[in-house]
């Protein structure tokens, strides 16, 4: 009987120990709005034409199951060039918006920084997304030219 009891205790310890090893540390939560792509080097010659400037962009994606209002949220680079969502801008669940560097007419899927100069450095930079309170929500960095874009 003692041997049987020891066997049961050992089996219990293995079962409990096994279940404890399955528990992993919590992973960092996916941000509500995520920077999913940065096209930092527009194709072709960097001639500062509006079409070249607009080929440089950042894509944001809503990862939540609800619409999020980006009013007063900011997107910025290391040199502190800042794009601000002014007024109500509601990004639906699972939807994306592209923020283009140059000028154009804002739509539900595309916003324009309005800059006459490139924002993102080809050889390395970081895009920071902050909510209306200034809290960093997400960031995306690259350290070399690479393909001209990065997915985050």
C-alpha cells in the first residue's frame, strides 16, 4: 500500500509539475492600433515631387474588435516630425489607414502629412505612435536601407 501511495503522489507531482511548465509568461499584448508597415524609401529618384513624397508612408491597423477614435493621436519620427490626427478619425475594427508624407485629399483609408520633405530616413529611423494622452502605443524601427520598407 505504501508503494502504491508513493506511486500516486509521484504521478500527482508529475501531473502538477507538467501543468506548471505549460504556463508561460504573459506575452506583450498586441497594441490596439499597430504600425504594420513603413515604406521609408519611395521607389525611384528622391526628387521631392508630391507623387514621390506620397510613396513614402506608414500603415496603421486597428487590432481590436471595436472602432477606435484616433482624434489627437500622433505619429512621429526620431527627429520629432509629427503628424496629428485632428478632429474625429474613427478607424473601424480590423481596418487600416495609410499616412502618406506628401499632400492630398484625406479619405477614410488615406491621410496626408502635408510635408514638402521626406520624413523617414532611408538608412534608419523609428516610427512612434502615441495616443491622445501622449502614451506610446507602438513603435517600428529599421537600421539599414534594406528593401525600402519594413513590416512591423
